[in-house]
C-alpha cells in the first residue's frame, strides 16, 4: 500500500491534560479500565495499527492540576490486547529504570500472548523525580542515559535472538524436549550490564517485538539509527519533519540497514468535530482550561529564558533565544520543535502553548474531519512521515471522532488500510523479520 | 462460609513435567495463549478463587527433557484476567530480581485493571542461574535474599498505602485535581533500597493486592508472619501441615496481627478421573514418563546424600539422612516435607519421587472425584489448611477433571463456594482491608 500507518494515543484525559475540567469529562477515567476497553474496541474497528501510551515511573507535581502519569502501561495495554484480536500495543518503557533481562522477557511473553502485536517504546526517562524511586542520588545525565540505553538494546535484542528456530524438538519417543545446541547464552559483559541469558522460552510470532524509539537528542538519534523499527517524533513545521526523517534514514543506512526499514511516526494532537465551527468552539473551550501563567513559566524555562521576562502575551522573537538547548530542557526534540516555530516569526507564549496543544509541545491540528484528513495527506505527501501517532486533544471526544469521522475519509482516499493485512504489527508496518544478530555460546 | 478456598495451578504440561510425552499432549501448549484462555474459563465457571503460576527468571537445564519456566507470569495471567470477570490471578514475582517501585506499581495497576483480583506470590528465587541474568557474580545466599525480601515488602506495602482516600479532589470549578497533602512519599532509606515514592496513582479496589508468600525457610516464615495474607506451602503429611499452620498463625499473632488474617493454601498435586481404575491407569502412564535415574540423583543430593549410594529402588531410612538441611538443597520447605515422609518408614527414591509427583515434591493425590473430594475434606477438617492450591498432574486433563468432577462434589458438601460472594479476591479470602501502615511526609 502507498498510504500511511496510524497509531492512536490513549493518554487520558487527553493531550490537553486539563480537559478533565470540561463539563462532560469523567475526571477518574484515567484509572478506569472500561474507558480504555471502549477506546481499544473503537480503534480496532477503525483498523488503527496500534494504541500507544507514554509513561514515566514517577508521580509529577502537576497532579495538583491534572492527571499525569497513569497506570503501568504494560499492565494496562496488555489487558487491552487481550480483548482485541488485531490491534497492536505500543508500550513505553524506561531503559534507565528497568533491567534488560526482565524487560526482554516481558515483551517476548507479550508477543506470544498477543500473537505478534507487541511493541516497546524505548525511552530513557526525562523526569528527574524518577531517580529517587530507584535508589539513585540524582537523575543520570542524558549522555549517560543514552549510553545505557544503547547497551540495553544490544542486550535485549540479542536475548530475543537467543533461540534458533527448531530449538524445541519435542520428540515424545526419546523424551528429548529441546536441543541445547540451538539455545544460546549471550554472556554479555558491558559498562552497565552483565547478562548471561538465555531467555526461558523461544521467540514469539514477530521474532522480536517491534522496537519504537522516541528521543530526539543526539543519543536518541544514534539509538534510532542503530536499533529502531519505528521512530516516534515531534514537529511543528514540515521542514523540520522532512529533515528529521531524512536524517534518521541516513543514520540507518550508515549503520548498514535498509532505510525503508525505519518508519517515522509523527505525533500530532488532533481536535476534530463534524464541522469546523464545532471544532473551533471546542478549541476555545480547551484553551480556557489551561493555567496559562504557569505554562508560560514552564515554556520560557524550557527555552532557556529567565522567569518573568515574558508574560503570556509578550512576543518572543528568534533573537531573544539563547544559543542551543539549555541543560534543564525537558526534551531536546520538543525544544528544537518549538524553536522552529519561533523561527517562523515572533510568537507569544500563549500562541506557542496553544499551538503546542496546551504545553504538550506536539503540533495541534484543529478542524472538520475533511480538514484533518487533508492536513495529514499533505504532510504525508511532503515526505514528513511514514505514519502518524494521533494524540487526541480531549480523549473522551477526539479518539472516537478521529476513528469514526477521519479514518473513513483516509480509507476512501486509499491512504489508510481498510483491513488488517497481516496478523502481526511488524508485518503491517512492513518491517523485515529480524536477522539473528550473533552466534554466541550454547547453554 | 465454613469451607475452603481453591486455587488452580496453570503449570503446563503439568506438575508431572514430563507429561508432554503422553500421546494426547500438545508439547507446545505452555507457549499457547489459547490453551491458557481455555483453562481460565474452565476455572471461572467452576468458581475457583484464583489461578496460580510459579516462576523464576532463568532458563534451567531441564529444558532438555521438559518445558520448565514459561512465559512471564505477569503478562500471561494479566491476559487471562482480562478475559474473565471474577477469577483471581496469583502471580509469582522475585524480590531478588525486581525493584520494589516497579513491582509495586505493576501490581497496583493490575489491581485497578482487574477490579480487585490481583495477588502477588512473593519468592526470593532459589535458582542460582538467575543471578547471572541480573549482573550478580553469584546467587545471593538465602539469608541475604530474605533480608532483602523483608525490606522489599516493607517498601512495597508503604508505597501501596501512599495515597489517602480522598486524595483526588477533581474540583472542576477551581481546577484543583489532587490534594498533595493526602499523597505521601515514603522516603525509604535501607540496606538494599532507597525509594522516595509516591506511586503515580491511588490504590486499586483491594487497597493492596493480596500478598502471597511461598518460602518455608526461617526467613520465609518470618516474612509470612509479618506480611503475608496467604501462605502457599507444601506437606506430605497431615502432621507437618498442621504444625506449619499453627506456627504461621502464632508468628502472625506475635507480629500483632489477627491470626485469622493469614490463610494457608496447601499445594497438592491432583490426578483425578471418573473412576479410580482410570486414575490408576493414568498414574502408571505418568510414572513411565519419568527419567527415574536422573531424578534419583537430584533427590538424593537434595537430601544431602552422596551420588550413587542409593539407586531408584534402594530403601532410604531415617538413619541414613544427615542432620539438617544441606546447603545446596533446592528448597527448605520441600526438604522438610520429604524428610517427614521418610520418617514414617524407609522409602525408596522411586517411592518418594512418585509420591512427590515426579519430583515436584508436593503430595500426589490420585483417585476418583469422590476420593479426591474425601481426601481434601479430611485434610481440611484436620486443620491442615484454609484452602488448597490444586496442581494438576497432567494439566491438559486434570485441570478440567478437577473443575468439572471434583468441584461440584465439594459444593454439594458445602465445602466450596457455589458463587463468587465478593468481587475482590481479598474479600473472597476473608482478608481485612489493609490499614495504612504509616503517615510519612507529603509530596
């Protein structure tokens, strides 16, 4: 097919985190399995490739004003995969705060249990609060986190490849169950990890679960080039998105990979209604939920500007910005994206925050179903992405609106699948079956 | 009710691990989600309290002759909970090879997602091979593992208690979502862990997931007395079982707890058929799958005897046994249980292995449905247990045979529930709602 892939984010109450304040919203929905079950069924009916959920292992102070981090995503999305048959699940996991053996084993099990619908979204965790939950005196710096992530994925992928096809013999007559010569330890000894292996059971239907990578820093880009099947990214402008995709493809090629085997999934916050007027009315309603003063402080800090210099309606021009990305920035990807936006001309914090979907930083796309479909088509045809991760502005409304209003238009245009063509997520993303990476010692 | 609780083990191919060799067996069933889905539905229809699965994070050499460790149990049993509505899930997890924050968070999420059916079976992992998968030069000794487990459970239970009821305010008018004064850090600093907390979300329906403990060593018993809601244990004789239950109850009382709030679930391997003759025929068939020479060596080593001194049919008498439990013994609980059996009179390794269900060490109970029901009733009335964890000899046959043939007899006698009286596992086990353990600092 010549169209694109679509993932849908389950983030609740929405990528406008303050959407819980709207009259129709259930403020407890982010803890309610029946809410998520309903969304999963809607997504599967629309032939969405996968549902997605961001995560970080800590409570953040923003809980005072909105739900933030929610239920453990492996547990939650595993439960959703169990009640669907084709929907993929993209589960965010931290390489900084997990051990590679446990993570490899869990996702391998999920691949078996879902019959090939498991994907892990690898992050290194940007939340400093997480460190204190795992015995670290301070959050490791980004360079260290990515060095660890690189070794982590090297270990995980080799563990996934540890059993050759045919390792289970199951010869009832002789009583021989497995051929130990076909089950390989990895005997890894590195800077961060020492892991013998093998995993207890052979690979699942995908060989390896799909590996998604989501960081835009130098370390994240290197990781994406070496390991990622899918790169989840952020862009406010088409130019930034095209350049990013070209860069990732070049990195994959430099690592000896086929660049077509790295798919770019671009995040976009969608607010969609039956008419543009209704979408614009809902947009204003969502803007009214935002604590604009606090978000202005957060934004200007992320840009390296001193507190109080810019109020919500004071234009920031490119010349106001310090060189480079400040050390304390929440995310390199979001900083670059916001700077690209300001580079187009002066913007007030309010404009940046609204266009960044209430502070999420992702591009906000507002309109009728037809307008949203037009926009996605134009961005796709401009070479910005191989697919989109749709992030509902208000999940209780926009998740279903996207699935029921926008998807049929995309299908009509031949841009999105009408049926699940392959039972595995890897197959649907048109990714290759992973090659065995090594031939290590037997058990 | 005056009856007992029943859990059913999903171990596949069965607690006779070589049952995969039987003509009817599917040797790949232990990797097949549809096999487990079928069992879960059978269990729920029979009103079984929970399904259970043992685990350890390593491949063991025995894979050459039989499936051993299988799919990650959190992932597998989570998927089974998602397709059932009342069935509990008892999921084995290692305190030696997990971090308390992640484990607490996952089981808390599972409690939300299952609406109060989550239980964690805490083990310290007796498999030396696991250490090499987690960067340890050698497997920590039992005393160290239990000291860690004690601190681990202290951290986990305090994390679970971190959010007071009412912490979520969700005041749409003021925009205040949570009351930070009611969300508590734990700021734990101990020998093994430093954990700040809190967890990202409030407690699920059970307050705390049910805590099951399964080790019979001194450290395990201390842990059970201090923390366990349910103790899963092994006994070959009624005398050993009664003494064990009395001991655990006394330990709970000494720790200031109500002894009725610690339930004993006694493991028993069940081989059951419509008639005794058919059960005996199947018993002989299962014995023929056993590699008796190798199992004899494993048994005698566990008893501290030199290799080769006793063949499969040489009687071992109590006087042959060295004092105490040898350092290398697989499990203190199983060693004690086997010694009690030999104390009744000389036993050959073959007898011990057969009576210990092919080397699992648990008591083997063979018979017609009526005979199995009689036996469980007699053991229950003798004060050996508050319930049983039924471990099918050949899971592809005995799981359903137990649920369909034995359970109705137990229900008829008023010994087992006809309906799920409470939506939560904690309620059905007649356990109290956990008290908050502490009042630590706010966020």
